[in-house]
């Protein structure tokens, strides 16, 4: 019988919380330490994480030397998908706040996504993606955000800034003309889509299955910069 085996605990910077990595049979699972037992992510169901990168990267792949930014390394599947859909002249920056998550991806967990951190097109930013957004001015062709469970921060309250009107304006400013913003969420949120439009984007809400073509569906907002 399969059981959860704790492999490591990673403190979340500037909070009292932590993430836990478990082995569960042939899969890996990440949970919030001391939580209700729910899974933040696992290696068996990552279809929506793949789509978070595939949809915007297909749109920008033909641009000269495309640069994209991923907020949240997670289990590496979004990074791997971005690299799959972009050419040899691309740069894929990925910002991860929790150092332990980076180390897990460099270890056995990384095999599940093909160790995308080792790809020469990858640029790792070990820190808060908000810092990179504040520094970038029309620096990216696409930005993909998957730093929490959606528009309301779950793992830490300050993640909510990314989904605020100010955070969305920063994303707008960090994108090149006709840049694409993609935001992952565990559930739909009509008010958030309206907020994205008000920030200057043309937005589409896409429903994607977490695994295969049935079961749980997640939401991805695909927003193109206007003007």
C-alpha cells in the first residue's frame, strides 16, 4: 500500500510557514506544513501547469529572441513546457521564493520534469517574482504566474499583491508590445478577469484539465497587452 513519506521541509521566507515534499509511490507531492492535508501540487497531475506555458509561449515563439518570465518554479513542469515550446534563441527566467523548492528540483524531483533548470536557456531568479516585475520595463514577451492557488494568496498573504490592480499594472509595464500575461488558478474568478481588463489587457478565460481530459479543471487567464 502506498503511503506518504516525508522527504524534506522548506521554510517560506519571511513567514512562519513551510512547504513539505513527500514521496507517494512513484509520485512526489508538495503540501503546506501543518495544513489540512491538501496537496498544493503533485507530479501525476500537471496538465494545467503545462498549459500555463504552452499557450502563451506558442504565441510568442516566432518573435526574435523571445524572453519570458515564470513566477513560481513549483515542480518544474511550467518551466519545462516553456522550454519545449520556445526555440534555441529564447531566455526563460523563473523566479522561486523558497530555496528548498529549488533544491528539490535539482534532486530526484527534477527527473519528473526532465531537469529543466539545467537547460542553458533557463535563468534562475532565487527570490520574489514581484522584485523582478518592479525592475523590468518592457523586458518580457510573456509572463506566467503560478505563485499560489490563484488570485487570493494561500501560502503567504503578500502573494495577493501580484493579483491586485497595482500588481497587474506592473505586469503590463514589464511586458513588451503585444506581450502575454498568463495567470493560473485552482478555480474561476469573474471579478479577477474584470480586474485584468481594467489593467489594459484583452483577456480570455481558459479551462484546462489537471490531468488528461476529465476530472478537476483549473483556470488560466490569457491576457494580451493592448496598445
